[in-house]
C-alpha cells in the first residue's frame, strides 16, 4: 500500500468516526441531559486515552520555554474541538446523521477554500479556481438535496 493510499484510508476512517462519534455523544447527552456535560465527558475520556498513549509510546514533551515562540492561535484547537463535539451533540437529534455531516462538510469545504487560497494557518497556498469553487457548490447542492429528500 502506498503512503498516499494509507493516508486516504486514515482520512476515510476519520470520516467514518464523525457520525459515529456524534451518535455516541448524542446518546451520552440524553443520559446526562446536557450537551456540554456530554462533551466534557467525551473530552475527558479522549484526554485520558491520549495521555496513556503518550506515556506508553514515550513521546517526549516539548520545552515549555519555547511555547511563546509560536502563534497565540495554536492554543485554541481544543476549544474548536469542544465547540464541534458540543455542536454535533445538539445537531444529531435535530438533523440526523446525513444532514448534519453534509452541513458540516459544506462548512469545512468553504473554510478549506479560504485557508488554502490565503495559505492561512500554515496551509500550502492553492488559489481558488473555478473547479474548486464548483466542487464546493456541488457539496452545498448535496446538502440541499439531502435535506429536501
């Protein structure tokens, strides 16, 4: 298997995890009666798994002295993840898996166009083209078709 094929497989598995995780967390939200508490529990379990993995694989920790050498926004990824997980817990019972995921995908595609075009956040720069724009518009059309039908 080529390295590119392996990365595509990992991406597909990550994609499978989105509606699966959202459904699991929505059920957790029903039990806790709070999307925020369900997200907190989900992140606590995820954090524990990552700590155990880090310890088991002996990944070295970076020097805290170098933390100030990085942009301020490197610290908000966890907050964006918390928003995402909480949002999916709220959206699953309202939209269902397909509408939720395609709506999220449309937002991801729009943001990705901008991130690539401007090279923000360290992404390699890829200018917005008619083909890329058409692809995002097709995703948005797919969201509409799924919601209507």
